[in-house]
């Protein structure tokens, strides 16, 4: 084999071993489409996971408040602080959407009130809470419907004289009122 034949052979091998521009464009386009589909789904799943974690924290705080009130024989209108319920909590409780401490994540006031998330209170609530019943009651009051009855499976209460709404609990005897209503069993 002479030198020209060797050069021609190596040139033909080099041309066959690379990718064409069309192949590269197709691969980049497919990767872009996959990224456009996957990234929003990932962000949505991440937000849902943080929301569910926060709701579980609120449940734990609520159960700790109930346990503290039961053991200390506190009235429904007794003030609650983090120091009161901290022995009943497992580890540090912070909102996963950016809370650094309990105080900048959650608010507790009295035994009868559900704890609330300070980060995203409009999204972070659990359906068993009396806060949901109060929200639904105030929405039904503002739309002109009756203030007493069931809204989405939760029992709502009537309005008090000051114009604020109250909740009567979940209706199964396990609900906590917000200090203005009554917990009623079946």
C-alpha cells in the first residue's frame, strides 16, 4: 500500500466516525423536549411534597397541643406556647418551604385553635382541621348561602355577633372548635 492509498483510507474512516449536523440537531431537540416535560413535573412534585410535609407538621403540632392540654388539664381557651408543646414534638418542626425555626414557621395560640403555617397558610392546611370549616363557612357566608350546614363534608358554624365566622368541629366528636363553636358528636 502506498502513501496515497493509506491517506485515502484514513480520510474515509474519519468521515464515517463522526456525527452529522442533522443527527446532532435531532438529539438536542429530543433532549430539549424531554427537559420541557420533566422540569415542570419535577417542580410540581417538589411543591406537593413540601406541602404534604408541612401538613404533617401541623397535624403533629395539633396532636401535641391536645396531649399537653389533656395532661395539664388545660381549658380550650388556655394559651399555648412552643415551650409548652415542645416535649411532645418529635425533633425540630419547621415549614419545608423556607422556615428556619418553629416561630417563623407555625403559629399556635390557644388549645382550641388549630396551628397555622406562617409560610403559606392558604395552601398548608389539612382537611380534618376546624380552620378548613371556618374558611368554608366564611366563603358560604360571603356568597349569601346559609351559614350553618355541611360544606364539602365539614360542618360549618353560624356567624357570631362581631361578624366573624366560627366552626363547630368535624362533626364526629373528635373536632376541636375554635373557641367560638361547639364540638358535636354523632
